């Protein structure tokens, strides 16, 4: 049985992916009664208000709580986590070494999914202790591939992953908000500007997914002396590239701070 500690949005996304693509028994712990009722009704799973129920009854335990809640969760479940159980953490900044120091199992995996998992278009990155067997890995890979794409990286890259793909959806959304506001100032209705901006982002992403490089696409769109060149000149003059790089660096550093335990 697969268990979730925490029944929030990301847990729901993973549960939905599993329910849509795999026949697996699922149990989730969640303190809010109305949320438990929703999960039971929507996905026909078992729920409980007690984290320990999940830890005792499930072979694979996915801890889907905020980093600041991890200590209390581990205090709650550590005495019932045996060496045959696989524990997966999706909390930003929580390291494998920290989890290993608190739990009596060598089968510990760290995964960083992102928000597009809500529509099964997520990007997840996985790191693990070296003792994980291929059989255990296969099940975990299937779970996270049910919500999008999956890569396996050494843990030393996870803070940068958190900044790029974890925080990335918010960064793209922030950029789109500014594009929409600019178009409204130029006379478009907000609804129309939103449709144009979102579809442009979707189409661009799909074009880049054909293995076209971002620089090649930029060059294709940019004609000398044209409208795109005029806009890109403003980005260059105001240090847009440097701001984006600094944002990734800042988010990476914050992930490192969260992991200092």
C-alpha cells in the first residue's frame, strides 16, 4: 500500500496520477476533516487523521508536508518506520542525510516535483541513497512518471533543481503577469491579453520541446530592427538576464538554508 502523509495539493496531484494510471491501494493522513472527506470521495482512498496510521500500514510512505513541519512528522512516525519500508520526501531542502539520521530505514528517496503535476505535466527530480534496489526504484519512478517527466540526479544538484523547476512556475507566472499588464496598458482588454499571453507561452514551450534551443527560437523570431528586437533591447538595457540569474541563485540559496539541519 502507498501512503501519503499530508493531503494537500501536491499529494492530491500524485494520488490523481496514480489513480488514473495504476491499480494501487492508497492511504493518506490529513488533519482537516473536510479535506479527508474530499480525498475519499474523489479518489476512493482510505484516509486518517493520524500520520502513524500511514507509517504503520503502508510499504511506501510519501511525506508531502512543508519543510517546517518535517520535524514534528518525523517525531510522530520514526518509531514505526522499519527497514523494509521506503520513505519518499517531497519537502524542499530536507536532505537525505537528515532523513536517514531520523529514520530506521536505508530506503530513503528525495523527490522535487513541481506545480504542473496538478495537470500531470510536472517535472520531478529524484535523488536517493545508494542502497535502493532497482525493484523499489521502479515503483517510485512509476508513481512520479504518472504526473509528468522524471529525472534522476545526485543530491548535490537538488537545491538548484528546487530553484529552477520547483520555483520556476511562479517565475513564469510573474513574467506573464507583467506581459499582460503591458498589453493592457497598450489598449488590450485583460481577458484578451491573458489568452494571448498564455497561448503564446504554451506554444513556445511545445516548440522548445521539439529540441529547439531557446537561443535558436529567439533568433528565429528576432528580425533586425523589428518589434522583437526593440523589446529585447529594453531587457538588455535593464539587466533582465542578470535579474533572472540572480533570482535562481537566491532561490537556490534559500533551499540550502532550509536544508541546514
